[in-house]
């Protein structure tokens, strides 16, 4: 009996809902019987053919384009059949059901999320970083993120990782050779230049890690929370950043009672902004009290907290006392950026923090740049690739092992076996990025987040 992974799969490959065109895609070993049943004829490979899609009784379900890609020259590396029909949801479900019926002798089954791309990875058509870039390209929320995901899909990130791995391999070969032939009495570190090579590799890794961190920002964005007392201008600032009236703004304290979130972008970096209920120690309104607790939850999870201060109320005893109470409750380590609002009414800005006016727009650009700077973003370089948290973690592990290797290299009496082991671990950490050494449960986690049909 064939394993589940070896059985052919089928799914609707286009988004749900009505559309001009809908695609049903099948992949698996030897799909010729399926082609004959659905199309009534053989298909010329990689040539779109207009024909009727046949029901079990020979009648036409629809007329559209059929494309057949024989293995290994396909996205998955298997035989692939794509049926491009009219994009009605009912029609596509009928066509999917017909595929399952016709493919029953082959063991054809419904595809799981991401299974087409997973098969492309398992069949060597993509490495793991490229496969992840497929999902990132679909999910990209900014033009910069889409372009960077496209570069990762084309292999830019993988090529840099592979080049670094090859340099570590060459260094490992030198170490292993010295271990294998100790009678040669070679002063390895000096004569083979291993120390200089190791330093060069560490520098290249630092550049790669910096690029990955920038790519991760493009993918994940920055989670920003607007916090402060009632009526300090949180909702007005959200509207000003978004350029639209997203939140209700009134002079009545407690107008915002729950979190309001909006995704924006700054220089291509996604900015996920959450406006929260005004913070105060007491409220007679049960709904507002719940909103305030949710505000504190958002503050704890934020990448950056914009703590807003009303310039028109500076120096007022009640206001300053409330500020002190809020500040005392802020989570330890919270990434605060102090923002002073209503500059157009106050006229004078304090030296610390950022002062702005949501009404006139003064200071908004300075705030945007400060957010990017705090997130670690710098000018968008050419060739930037998308990256994920696991990629950064793997690069950080690689850096740790290289740092230990450098430390061992500086010790004249350090055993070369330890240096060889640290280099091996650095090499393996890099291999996790492209999938040479990857646990099956990690693969399941990665591909389960894909959409069905991709």
C-alpha cells in the first residue's frame, strides 16, 4: 500500500468566492488516467488546450483550459494537471468532486494546506527557505515585502546561506585533515590561515544576519500600541497616521473603550497600530474597565509603546499624579517612546521625546522615523530578502558556535576536536534554514500555515 505522501492529491487552487477564473490542481505519480477521464484525450505537455471537462456520464461540466506538466518538469516534481474553469464556487466544487471520482482508482485525495509546495520541497524543486517564501509572497502586506519575498523565492537568501556553508565546510576540511594527520606537526592556525578565515566567515555571517533581521521586519512588521490617559490624543494620532477617520474622537473621556487596530506602512515596513482605552486607576463604567485591562495586555505584547502626554495639561496636579500612577504600573522592560501631543495648542515642546500635532501633522514624520529606528530598520538595501524568526534564530545559533570557534582558536592549547565540533554545529545550524537538516514536525508546522491548493 502506498503511503499517504505518495498518493496523488487535488484541490481548488484559487481563493474562495466568485471569480472570472477558478483553478483545480492535481499532483501525483502518473496522472494520465485522470487526464483521459476528465479531458477525454491525451494532452500535449505544457500546452494549454481548450476543451470540455467531462462528467462521469460523458456530459460537459464546463469548458476551459487544461494544462498537463509531466514529471519532473512541474512545480511539485510530479505529474501536475491544472484545470482552468469559470470561477463559480459551485462549479469548482463540482469539478473537484469529479476529479476525486475519476481519480479513485489512483487513490486521489484532497490536498492538505501547503501540500503542493511541501512536495516541491521534498522532490528537490525548492529548498525550505524558498518554500516559505511562497507563503510570504502570498501574505505580503506591502510592496517592499512582496519584492523581498520574490527575491527569497528566486533563491537570493538560499544562495547566501549556501555560500557561507561552503566556506565553513572548507575550514572544517582543514581542521579534520590536521586531526587525521597529527604526525605532520602542522601549526594549523598559522600555516593554514584558519584564524583569518574564521574571522572572515564571522563577518559575512554578521552581514547575512543583519539582512535577515531587515527581512523579518518586512514580513512581521512592528506592533505599536498607543497608550496614555483619556483624551491625550491617541485616537487622533491613529487617524493622522492612517490618513483616515478610523477611530471616533470626542472631548468626552472614555470614548475609546476597546482596542482598535489598523495596519499601515512606513517605507514599506508594516506598522500594526493599536489604539487603546485611556488608562486611569478608577472607572464606574464596567465596559471601560474591561477596555482598560485590555489596554494593559496590549502594552505587554507590543514591540513599541507610544506613551502619549497631553502638553495642554502639563503641570496640573491631578494629571501629573495620574501620570505617575500609570508609569509605576508599566511593565519592566517595556519599549517606551514618549510622545507629547497637541503641540498646536501648547505652542512649546519639551526637550525630551517627540512632540507633535495630529491636527496639523507637525512631528508625524519624526515619529515615523523614530519607530523605524527603534525597530532596527535602516535604509532599504538592494537585494533585500524576506526572512522569518526561525531563520534569524538559526543564524544566531551559527554566530554562537563561530564565536566559540574564535575563542578556541585564540587558545594555543585548545584541542582541535572542540574546534571541529563547533564548526560542525555552525554548519548544521545554517543547514536548518534551507532544510538539509529539518525535523518532520517542523515541516508539518511550516506547511500547515499555507493555504490549501498551494
